[in-house]
């Protein structure tokens, strides 16, 4: 990834994190469930583009960012963070 792509990627991540932080924990958990179902469906049926799933802007990276914010919100609410398995 060149410098311009890295800058774009960092901005994309910042925007995603900002968007997730505006959502409630319940909404984030629902989004997490939907994203996991989508990713699992793609992998189970083999009908996916590898970059779309695992790439720098892919579904798995979005899921990891979502998990980060879920755990931030859980800690804010006095709950234990969830220890997620890596995909």
C-alpha cells in the first residue's frame, strides 16, 4: 500500500469508528450478528472475493473495528469486554 492509499485507509477507519461510536450497544451487537452471518455465508458457499472479505477495506476489517467499539461501549457500561476469536 502506497502512502496515499495508507492515508485513505486511515481516514476510512476513522470514519467507520466514528460512525460506530454513535450507535447504541444493542445496535452494534445486532450489526455484529448480521456481519458474522454475512461473512459465514460467503465463506460457506465459496461465493466471495478474497479482497472483499479479508482486504484492507473488507468485511473482516470492518468487523474488527465494530468489535473494538462494542468493547469500548461495554467497558463504559461497566461490563466485561468480549474476547472474540480471530477470523
